[in-house]
């Protein structure tokens, strides 16, 4: 394979496929996520040896084994913390975290919010199936209230996390949502995350056909998805519906659906999507849209802002202090001002 | 009334002084300034800061008392001193707590201004001890330090609060005069420390000098003392604390290995100083990551190690507990990492600011599965430098996490350290694997170490992780025979390190009736105790373990040469238990768990008791 540094390497999806047998259950949504990542990676402009996948524990966390990049399958919840250390030590690498709703939102919740807060340049793919799969079917921190599972035989009494809202609240600089059954959109989101500088969080709705089958079917089945999915596009009015006949407008801070064919409303009444808005209020409205009855589920980039990344800050300080004080040596380290000589 | 009287100067060889006051009285600063000046004068010294966990406990309370003990001498010093010759008590509570330790007939300097009804009551005194006869066994020198400080600063324009805060410099000035120390080092320190606030800098300098001249002019002191420089080996010296020596040791290891240093850490007493020091060394290429918790501290270090850095994480007991699972990951993925535990009183939150040695079992055994990690221990503040280099060497050569144990006593104590030059510090060779043809992630070299590959190396893309690995290929494996093989392989790899570390050395007779075996911070007290009992003609030998797992190869053979083994420890006998199980011998355990180091006299008495002689009482 050509490996000329000057010319971009031409990869195909196959180049990112490892020699390991994939061991997810047949029919699992993870297969599609793996395929879309492998298909989009030839276009992100990174050499495969510069890409690292780090994961925690759970079905999603087997992901690194199947990618022919560098990979590290670590311990439950800690992927973001391990990835942070790697990215700070080696800022030139493209560091990805493959994780799930249990791994990232429950046991790894603290690492997740602080990674976002610090804007460490990691790409976090969270496979949200709203269930614990690998431990065979307990409710997760994103399971809906009332869910009956092995560990909640009378229904879960937990309120779920809203992952987008959590990421926004933790000041992630890139927040997006996509669905395993929408390959083109998923690829698009992966590429957008790859380009972003800073913490990029993608919530991927993923079907667990064993323990939580059909959790997102309303968003993926042909008959229903048109009327229930709102695809966000930068600078475009929020229009959706099987017949493109529905729009979103704001009533105060509350989003409402308008009928674009009833003669009373037009496309000009629709809210225009601005993912770059420095004010996070609109992003929060999108994240919480489905709190309201009858509202569609937005997918796409909810927010993207630009600020110095943590790893850039580290390099900036090192450069500045080294210029100011000169590069450190062992002699300079030990023989400081407060020494004395014994003859 | 000041008089021009020439005061007698008395030469002493050995002095122990303790400064005690409220935790807001600046006693740690007073003590460390006195130490640094004393070090610059060429005395050997040892220090023991002893402070409460509360940053500013309510003034005047017994639990808010903070102390700093310093032992300086014209001879070799091994401990911060058993019993102070001089006690400075800034208030009644400090007197109440510390008086019991003052030597019979010792000098007691008090701030009489603070002995008012309120403070006396808070300390539990029904009458003023400065005025009744209760202190007649001591040389009491009662000085109105607060009012003398206020007088010295009456024209300064500072607030009463600011003026009162300077009084520790008056105390320092008095003791500088009393022990014939120069003011210049502290004056220079004040100037740089308070560079941004000239009014405060001037005030502190004025008060320091006022204290010094008060000593010279007052009739309260008839004598001043001098302690000649110690006969230390030739060289350039610096006064160093254990935590600072660890920071310097790992920066040196970074330079000698050619690897960038990464510290992932979460603040915890008494380990935080290492994070503070290293975060200042940016021009040495050091990257410090103040993580969101202890787990992220070690996890980020594992990530950095995976990326090819010399990675370390620093903590104390409770943090060790939190890092445990990640240590297992480093064992399984066979990545180099040093975990530094500055032990403190436990269990749980325990005694955060006090010393203890009770994390030895935790270090050696405290993980799930068969999870061997080399364990090293430092013995003195300056030894921390060498042991840090050694921990880094072992981690990098054997592709393994290493635990380095220190403790609160070593961490905060200081001693003069003869600085090594760059060429006296050994290189640490490191090899990153780049060859495509012969690569397998879990293929082993002659040390049983697997190859270290930096992500970014073309053609060597591979996956590692916490699941059991197949021998050579590193693929996930649930094969029973492979697991048995790999468990034994990891154990052998660590056990083999015994061939690569120095023998356990015995000081004095190489065989005999009694060997005192120590580890960690008990070194000074044991050394001092042996000097004393040997001066009485007793034949006792000493050995100190720096390698706790694996032991130096000759350890069992050394122990069998002595009829009795005495092991003093600041725990309930953890090393004793390990020695008993490892070598099938029955050592005598001597333990104390008060959050304080051993006094050498305690060990001395125990040795005499074991030898069957008088215990000196």
C-alpha cells in the first residue's frame, strides 16, 4: 500500500476491517455502526496507524477488535479517561471512544462530563440501546421510566438521562444524534465528528434485538419514520413529515408542530437550524423536543462550537514556558538556588 | 531595658526544637524556614511537620494545634529527634499538647500575650501555667510576642489582622538569634515570596529583625547557642523533602529514558505536593493532568503509557483503593506505569495528615485475580529520588506497573541531600518495537516482557485489552490451558525481577543474635537506635528492605543467619506476616500506630528487651 506522507492514503472500508470474527448477536444494530464507520473512515484523511479506538465494557466496547486500527478494550466506564491520557500524551493521534449507554452514562458518567467540560479532543460514539445487553437485560440509565426488565420486574422507577442534554450541559463542543438504520446519515455524522476539534459526542440509537427489540422502530420503519424523525440541516428550516408537510416553530421557548399545508403556516414560520449558535438554548430545545407529546425526534448535529481544546492548551503552555525558561536539563533541575557546598 | 552585655555562646552538638501553635499561626512556615537556614549553615538535620487535617481550625482549640519539629546537629542525623530540647508554644493549646514531650529542664518559649482567659479555658487550664508553679521544671521564657510585633509595626499602616499574622517571624527571629543563625536566607525568601506585596514583605522583614534584636537585647536570655556544621561528604547539597525528591526523580527518569513524563493525579493529602512540583516543570516537557477522580488519574496514565510516555500516578491509601481495578488492567495489558502511594493513617479517610505503613498488604495483595505488581519502598526523603528512578527502570524494562510506597513522614520531612550530577545517574534504555515482520503483541523477550509499540507505527495496528490474552498473538482467549500458562507467565515475569535488584545488605555483624529488619520510613529511627545500643556494647545488626515484592534473592538466607529478627512497623505487623509466610520463620513484631513515626528510644528499649537486658527504665 502506498504510504507517501505527501499524498493522502487511498483506503477502502476493507482496510479498516480486522481479521477477528465479529461476535455480536445476529441482527444487532452494532453491525451497521461498524460498517458505517469502516465506510466513512477512508474519507477522514487520517492514516490508519494514527487512529486509535478505545472502549470500556459492554457489547459496544468489543468494537475496537473489529477495526484494523490501534485499539484498546479497557475496563468498565474508563474509556474516556484512558483516551484522555493518550490524546494529551499524543495529540497528533485521532482518538475515538466506542461506548454504550451503560458504560458512558452510568459507571463512566463522571469521566464523560469532565471530558466534555475540558474539551479534550476525543470522538465519542455512544451506542444507545437503552438496555444492559452484555449482562443480559437490566434497565440502563437511558431506559424509559416504568420499563420492565430482569432487575425491574415491577417497572423501573428511575428517570432516564437525556444524553444530548447531558452532553450540552457538560459543554461538549460537538453534539449529534443518529440512528443505526440510517447508514448515510450515520456516515455523515462520523465524518463531521472526525473533522471537529474538541470533544465530539454522537448518540447513536442502536437496536438490541435480544433484550430491547424495537426500541427505536418508530424512527426506523418505513411507514412511521417520515412523520417521526426531524433531520437537522445547518441553515435550513425545520421541516419533516412523509409529505414534507410538517414544520417546527417556537411558541415562546416551546417547540410546536405546524401544518405547512393548511394555508395558515408557511415554511417561513419554521425555526431555522443553527448548530453554530453560541447560545446553547436552541440546542437544549432540540435535545428536549420529545419531552412534548407528538413531537418528532431530531437527528443530526445539534450543536458545534469552537474553542481551544484541552490538549492544545497543554501544548501552548509547554511551548510558552519552555521559551521563557529554556529547555530543562537534569543539572538545572537539581542545582537550584538553595544549594550549598561542603568542602 | 536593653544592655550592652556580652552573652555567653555555648557550643552544642545536637539540638531538637519544636515550634507549636494554632494551625493559622504559620508554624509550618517558621519550621521550614528554620530548617532551610540551618541546612545552608551545613548542619545535618531531620524534620517532622505534624499538622491537623483542618486548614484553619477554630483558633485556640486543642485540635487546631500544628507543630514542626527539627533536629539539627554537627553529627549525622537520622531522625527528627525524640524529645525536644526547646519548645516554642504560641498559645495555651500548643503548650497543653506538646509539653509532655519537652525534655526535663528543656527551654520553653511562650507567647505570653495569647495566655488570656479565653485561650486558657479553651485549652483546659484553670490557672495560667505561666504564672503558677507548674512549669518550674523547665527553663521558661515568656515573651509578649504579639505586642512586640505590634510595636515593631505600629507605623506600618497595616491592619491589626495583618500585623498579628507576622508574629511568627518574630518567633523565628528570636530562635535565629538563640541558635546563632543568619537572617539573610529568610530575608531573601520573604522578598521573593511577597514580591507582589511590598508592604507585607517589609513588615515581615522588620518583624524578623525585631525578633532577632529582641533576643540580643533582652535579659531573658543569658546564653545563646551554636551548632557547628556537620562533617558531611564533599559535594553540593540541598535540603529536600520526600515528595519533592519523588518529583525530581521522575523528571530525571524521563530525561534518562528519553520519554516524556505524564502524571495523571487527583489531589489527596499527603501526596498532592508531587502534583504541585511536577505541574511547574513544563519546560522539562512534563505533562500533568489533574483528573476528575482517582480512577481517571490512573486511567489517563495508562492511556499515556499506551502512547509511549513514562506514565505515573500519585495518591494515598483511599486513592489506592479506587485505582485498584485499573492496576489490574495495567497488569493484563503489560504496560509500564508507576503508582506512588504516600501512605497515611487508615482505614477509610483515617488520619489524612498523619503517617502510617499499613498499605503494604494492599500493595502486594490488594487486587482481584493473580495480579503481581513489583512493590518498592523509600526509606528517607533523599532516598525517594533514587527509588523513583529505580521504579521507573523496572516498569520500563519489564513492561509492568510498579508500586512505589512512601509515607507522610518521609513525604513532608526534609534532610540535606548531596546532589548527584547528570553523569552519575544511570541511563534507562527503552526500545519501541517498529519491525513489522517479527511482530506479535504478546511475544516476549529475554525478560519475558512483551513489545511496546507506539500507536502511529505503520503496519503494527493491533488491539490490547483487559480480557485474557492468548500467548504470543494477544488475541482474546478463553482457553483453559492458555489462562493457566499466562497466569504463571505473568507471575514468573515479576518473580524474575529478583535477579535484577541488589542483594539485601546487612549493616554490622553479618550473623548473630539479633537483626532489626525494617522497611520504609522506620529507617532513621532504627539506625539511630542501633547506634545507641551498639554504643552500649550490644551486638545488633540492621537490614532495611527497599524491595518488598519480589524480595531481594538473598533475603531468606540473610534472615536465617540470625537467631532473632525484630521487625518494627507502623501497622499491626504486615511485613512480619509476609516474612513468616515466605520464609517459615517467626520474627518478633514491634508495632505502634499513633500516626507518628517511631522514636529511636522506643526501638532502643525494645531491642534491649529482646536481648534480655535492662530496658533502660
